[in-house]
C-alpha cells in the first residue's frame, strides 16, 4: 500500500473490507462520500493474480482513476463510449494478453455478449461494482443495466465480489446483499456522520432566495462553493445574476458542450471561479478537498442525493457549511419530472408489441423506439431489462448501423499501399455511401447486400484503414441485437405487469420527495434525522446543526397553485389546432405544457406561427406554459380536451 499509494495506514473500514475480499468472501462496503472506497479494490487488485474488473457508471471518474493508477506504475485501462475503435482494440488486446491489473467498464459494456466472451478468456480475480445502489429498485438512482450484474457475475464465475456505495438505506443494502450473496457480517458500513459539516435549513419563498444567497456568499466570496439547482436554466440565470453582483460564478449542467463543462470544472478546481451553480451533473468524481459551502438553492430529489452532494464539502476535515433554501414550490418541478417519466399503458403496450413481434432474432435502435413512442430512453432500457430478467428475450452484441468516413489522404495515395483486390473493395464500399461536404456516410448492412459480402468484412476493412491513418472513422446509430426466448401467453397480462412496475417506481420517487420535505421541516437535530434515514442511530444530538444551535426551521412555505386562465385556454386550443404529431395524447400534451422535454417533442421541427421560422417544437410559445401548475391538474385538463 505504501509503495503504490503512499499510505502508511488504513482509514476506517478499509482493512476489514480488504481482508474479507482476500479471504474470498463477497463484500458490501457502504462508506460516505470521500471515505476511501477506491483503495478497497485497488489494493487487492495488485495483490491478487489476474485482473480486477471495476464496473462504474461515471466516465469522468473512470478516466481520473485510470490516469492516477497509470501514473503510479499500475497497469490499468478503461473501456467506455469516449474511446475510438482503435483504442478499444488496444485495451482488449492488453486484456487478453494478461497485461492489465484493473479494467474499468460501464455496466452497459457487460451486456455486450461479445465482450463477455472475451472476459471468459481472462483470469478475473475480483469484480468490483461501484455505485452499487443503482442495482436496487428501492434506490434513488436505479439503473436498469445494474439489474443484470448479479447474473453476469455468476456467468463469469467471478471468485470475489465487492459492492461499493456511498448512499444505501437499509432496504437498498438488503437488496444488494441478496443479489450478490453477501452475509450481514460482510456488510461493512461506516458512520454517515460528518462532525465538521454544519447543516442548516432556511425556509423561504422563491422571491427571497436570490437576496438570501447573495447575503451568504458575500460573507466570504472566495470560499469554494457549489450551489445546486434543479433546472439547467436556473444554473445559467443564477450564474449570470451573481456575475452582475460582482461574484465570480460559472454555470455547469449537462446541456453545455463538453469543452465548456471541462473549462468550468477546471476553473473551479484551480480557484479561478470559486462559485459553481450546478445541476446534479456536477460533483461526481470531483476530488476537491477544500469545498467550504454547499448550498441547495432548490430542494434535492431525495435524501440520498442530498447526502451525496453535501458530502463533497469539507473533505479536508475543516469546518464547512451545508444550507438548504427550502421552498415548497420546488416540489412542483420535482413531482412533474416524476409524473412525466411514467409511460401510459397504451405506450407500454405498443412498445411491447414492437419488441416481441420481430421474430426469433432481431435488432432495434433504442433511440428510434424512444422517439417513435415518445418514451424516455431510460424507460425503454428499463422495459427491455425487465423482459430479459423475465426470460422473454436475451441481448447479444450491439453494433453500429452507420459509419461516417473522412479520407485523411488523397484516395490515390491510400491506394498505393493496398493490394489490387483491397483497392477495388474500398472503391465499392465508398460508392455505396452518401457523400457529404467532408464525411461519407456508409451503412455496412446496405453495402454488404449490394456487394454480396459480409457486413463484418466491411467494418474490418474500414477499421484497418483507420488503424493505418488513412481515414477517420466515426461509428453512429447504435443498434442492439436480441434473441426471442419465449412469447408471453397473454400480452395484456404482461402489459399490466410492466405498467405496475412503472407505477410502483413513480410511487417510490414521490415518497422520496416527502422524505426531503420531512427533513426540511425537522425541528430537532438534522444529523440524527439523516442518520436514522440510513439505519444508523445516534442517541445524542450533534450540537452543531441549525436546530441544535437554536435555529428552528419551522414549516416550509410555498405559494398557492395558480388557476388555468382563459388566456391559457386560448393558447392551448390554438396549439391543438396546429395538430403537432407528438402532442396527440393527453399525457404528451400535459408534459409539453409543464415544460418537460420528451424524445419526440425535442426532435420535432415545426414552423412557429409567431415568427414563421422553422424551429424545434420545444421553442413554441406554449412550451412550459403551465410549468407552475401541478402535473395531475394539467393532465386532468388535457384529458378533457383530448378524447382517446
């Protein structure tokens, strides 16, 4: 440990976890954010013969950890969607030759049957699953691909398993243990109590938030601060407001370009921009020890999220302040997101038929399925996973249906280095493509049919040219292959069962919002409240949170829900008269009016009646017209307008 990582002693919990792994027992480590989880699999990876596979959903975290390990002389690599085809092939070659000690992969990678066949040829010493709470349907951040990990672990005969998470409530921890056969004795959990964090809740109305925030920031404007918000536009607007007030602030959210996000993160890490206004997209894998303030400008969507986000403060052990500006109006946006994600029974039935009536072997684009049925991709992925777990279908290997090719040298120069047969083959392949200004778009399946050859042969030749620097190759439009194992006896019964799963998920997400509100209205120790949520008891109040210091939060205020006015009615009727395809059903219309993007509305272009210009449907004046109204009220109104 000292040789490779520079540590002369273990932190709390690390040694028992590592000893359990080395003894061959499956283990669950529940450590708070910044508790030193990574060492629990990195050290055994060096000690054990073979390769450790680390499953993580966070590309940025994988990259940072691999870079750090390589700099320490440890053979580590990652496989994720940001790598080129050539880089993927290099990593797989190193993996098969036994050169790697640690391989980081996204959970989706293990769903690739071809990749699993590669892993079967490698001696795996340990399977480490980071963010393991994603496996649990009771968890706050459920990811369908995690549901299949326990099955893959058995298929790969992984001799040791380590599940790691920073946010597991007792039901989630029980779910993880059940899936991986972990005993209660090998469930090692550290206290979630952070004595250096001072927790506060400040009840306020929306109109007062900016002045309160300004007051807090001006006490120490250079103090590293993350301000968490719900919406991307709030992050942008708040950063602009703070800049006008003379504070150095930057926005950060998933809607920004990659280079802009990277620049914001680097500015924050260096201290150039001490204040970040961010959605939850910011913070995963951020290793900055001196964050002094975490301010939640909006209510978080769960206490698990809140604990993870506040846990990024004060990792240097020095005092830090975490404040929640609590306004009941924030619940409206969060509840609308929950309701907007739940598909209708009609949509579920339609998707199931489209999946299960394609024949014994079939492939599909999850993206196309999401857009054509106007269901979020995560919901489509969840539905497909349920069908796999119930034994209706089995996923094989995904593939790209299209490649964009750019010649890096003149075609005559490229041909000089090729045999005659390869020159002719390349000319035929390029002739099947669609020529753009710079790129040629080639569909290997279409080209193979025209040329009477195999699709793989075309992809192999294009990859060969890329490896030799002749062309630049960009795969696009991923498709997933499946085998139909059995058909449902009654499609109606399956539809009802799947729909119930989504409704149960909706109920759980709404319950998490109630738990956040309960915390915000707590008049006793806030730390005790949080610790109880994670199944940990603390008999004595912490003595340093708001209520313990005599600052009682009281009730969380909010404004009365507005009425749907005659002006609203006129705009909505005019919208319906325009007959937009993605707004055919009451649920689609309600989502649109509440300002919730959907796959179909965000990808539909229309001529706007106000300007006469062509633009995305989501730029229509009616989009988000009723975003201040409860979704169920808007849904009821839309149902009265649209008769199915």
